[in-house]
């Protein structure tokens, strides 16, 4: 999870709301909300749902992140997604402290087994670079709810792609043998190395999280940058990101999760600010290898769950209804084998 600290979350929400009012343009019938009296919106499968109950799990990274440093449990998720027709959700690991990893798996398996909420599958945490990973993950072999593993790869440094070490690569290959996927959550500069990891693990399927963690501000037109130097730096960032996304997309074992980018928007933003990122991902991966992710509650750093969904609907409104269905639900159901 990449978090940018904000001065005032409430301010941001207000800004997003007023921006939302400005772009409430003619939407496809399918995109109208239930409350507005329109038909039910397209079903959503949320492939990136976080939940945390701090009475059961320790998340050290939450210290100092005021707005997120409290419980976010199913009741809160159901409130955040009310009226949006979220029919299924895939839990995404929340970087619990290492000693709580099995407790996290137990926590989410309980929820999946109960079957009384949208959550029907999970991507759990793990440390593929650690020698104990094989024992840890093989206990979940054949578990119908555990679909994959993620370790956020933000510790990547130029020249030190720790996730290309032999132990790590062997672990990711093992995931393929177990029928599990691996989520690639890398900083944008690490995308080229992530492509190498994909190539080293030909039997494993991957999900590229958060559009490769593209930074929305870098995509602003030149005149919106403070100095010409910043504008040209941003242009170089965008060119490199576009090239690396296109390269990743050539690997058909990788799908792209359209998610996460609203967590880093500046206080004033509009849905069209997200369009260059979303459109490049959709065009590179094609209509069959893109899935929607809410990234709630981390998305609330920039937008509510509803605002994120509405922004994405706005950006894709001219695409065919069939492709919108694939993006919002059908691809996820197929990829994860959800029933
Ligand atoms: Zn996330």
C-alpha cells in the first residue's frame, strides 16, 4: 500500500465531491446509481478489499497515519459500498506484522467460510524471500479461498531488486505450482525488474497492482507543473511508465488491477486527471486482462469508494458495455475462479 500523507482528509473529500459535481456528465444508463432511480448499476467484483481489526491483528505501519489507524471491518466496508452493487470481494493482505500472518489468514478465512458477505476469496500476506515461506504457504494448498500472495515490493531500490534473488524467485515459482498468483505492487521505477520476475516464473500468474502505482500528478499538462524542469521530469516519468506498462502487458500471464491511483491524488482533482493512466492500462492489457480494485479504505486518502467507482465509470463511459462488464466483474470472476 502506498500512502501519501494528506493535510486534511476531509478537505480532500470535499474537493473531490465538488469536482464530482462538475463532471456528473451524461453517463451510460448502466452507470446510473440505484438511488437516482435508474437501473441497478453494473455488478462490481472488488479485487482489492482491505479489512483490519486491530483487536486481532497488529499493523505497525499504521502508526502516525491518523485517519487509517482504527478498525476497518466488514460493517464499515458495507457502508462504504452501499448502493454500488458490489457482489463479490477478494480480500487483499494488509501488511500485518510478520508474527501475525497466520492470524490474518485465519481472520479472513473465517469471513470467507461464513459466506454472508461479498468477501469470497483472499490474497494473503507472505515473505517469499524468507526460507520459511514454503512451509507457510503449502499449508494452504488446495484451499478454495486462498487465491494468491502479496508482499508489497516498495523496498525495491535501483540496482537492488531484492525480489530477483533466488529464494524469492523460487517461492514465486512455487506459487504457480500451487495454483496461486502473486500480486506485483512495485514503485513505478521497479516495473522493469518486475517484468524480469514474471519472465523468471513462467508457470505463475501475476496481478499488477494499482496500474503500476503511477503518480497522477506526473500526468498533468506541462503548464500545471511549477517549473519547466519539473515538467520535463514528469514527462520522462510518464514516458518510462508507459513503456514499462506496455512491456508488462505483453506477458499474457499478467493482468492489471485498475486501482489505487486515487490514494495519491492532490486535494483538487477531477476524474479526467486519472484518464491517461487508466486508458493506457486498458489499451495495453486489453479488455480481457483488467480488473477493478477498490483499495478501500486506503482510497479514502483521496476519495471515497463511491467517488473512485464513479470516476472510473466516467473514464470508461465510451467503452462498450461488454468491456465495462469485463472490467468491473467478469474478468475477476474468471481469473480467480469465483463462484
Ligand atoms: Zn491496497
